[in-house]
């Protein structure tokens, strides 16, 4: 799975340009086999994504959808959250 323009536009609108640039330069878990190192970095990324989505007490539906999509791309199930964008 590659970085889709639709994903980039959604992530930019909700999370901002810096986060989108960072995520666009990171490899997706779907592009390469899972290793112990990749697993720990995936867990770290998920924790950071969760912090971004829940920052400042914001719990908007758009931010939650972005988290689900990012989870699907960078550490979750292959299609988990795909229908939320």
C-alpha cells in the first residue's frame, strides 16, 4: 500500500503538514515483512499517533477516523479502518 493523495489531504487537514510529512517518509508496515525492530517501532508510532489524536482533549470524529486509518496503514490490520476515510 502506498501513500494515497486522499490520505495525505485528510491527514493534512486534521493533523497538520508536519505530521503528514513525517508519516509520508516512513515505511508502511504493509510494504515490508515484520521484524522485532519493526514491531517495536510500530508500537511507538501507534502511541505517538494516539497522542496526536487525543491532544488537548480533542476527541473529534475526524481525528478518530484519521487515527483508525493511520493504524491500518502503519501497524494494524491490512484493511482495518480503511472505510473510515
